[in-house]
C-alpha cells in the first residue's frame, strides 16, 4: 500500500475507513466540498503536494460524531452515559472533543437537552481530522482515546433521533392555503428537505404569511434539517422574494 504524504494520525483515520479531503482551516474548498472525500492514496498524495500544509477533513459511512464545544457549555460527561467515551475520541484544537460512534439512522442537528454538543454524520457534514491544526488556536487535533469506534449507546438514541412531526388537526380557512405549506415541509424526506423548505418559505413570504415561518421552521427541524440549513433556506427565500420574515 503506497505511503501518503499527510500526518500519521490522519493516516490512522484513513486506515479506519474514513474518506478524507483537504481543508483551509476548517473549510472544505474543493468544488464538491466534503462530497469530494476519497480513500484513493494517489489522489490524496497529489492533493497533499498541491496544497502543502493543508488541514484534512473526513467522513465515514455509518459513523456519527458527538461534537463537544466547551465554549458553548458542551460537556460529554454531563450526558450521564457511563460508556460515552469508550470509543474513538479526538481532542480538537479548541479544547473540545469528537466522540465517534457507529449509527445508521437519522440524527438531529444538536444533542437534545444538552447545550454545546452538535451531531454530525457522513450525510450532513464532516469533522476535522487529527493531525490538523486549528486555525485560531494553532493547536493540533489529536487522537485522545485510540479505541475502536463503538456502537451508539442505546441510552443516547432518544437524544439523537429527530422526533416525528405529527401535525395537529386544524381548521383551515378556505381562502388561505398557506397552512398546507407546513404539512408539505413536515412530509419532506432526506433528499428533498432543503428544496421543499426553501419553496415553502418563498410561498409564505410571497403571500405575506411571515407568521408561518416559525411553523415551517419547526416542521423542517423535526424532519432532521439543522438550524444552520434552515437559516440558509430562509435567507435565500428572503433574497428571492425581496421580503423579510
């Protein structure tokens, strides 16, 4: 197997099954973003030569991450799950931790009931790989607990699984069709959530129904859309319609 011209700890993640790609600081800059991640060592060596000193991001099919941010109150021990750190753990350059777990299902954007702990999966984002340098602190990301990636503890399932949106029966004014926008967003599936949320926001703003935005937001988050993704959809809808929520 050919050697790869990146740090030893980043190579360890590659050997664990992660596909990786270059970063500027923490930002993916290739045209496809994290979708351009690869395990091809020849490609990675060419990228390492082309972008010397770059950081590396990574994703792994079937793996999710608890991303602890102490600056926002994140503390993995506060979750109250004894074996939450009995897995691969990376200490980030900002002093937080990435705890990696095997999990195939949908996840929320943040851990329910716990501040400062984001959730990331290979479907929705990436993590900075150990061996990279934090762009603000100049500190290394490093492997802190070199353990096999464990299955997600059962106790965490209710906290990571997005709730199922169940709209309550409502009396709809026949002259106002906007309430159907919320139901449309609530029924959205993985591949179309962003597009349907953007479409519904555009229609609501066009009709002057900005009071529906909080309901559309709630429906979108309950389908698994992150707060950041929703905010992006809302800003795009505002630009398209020329109306503020």
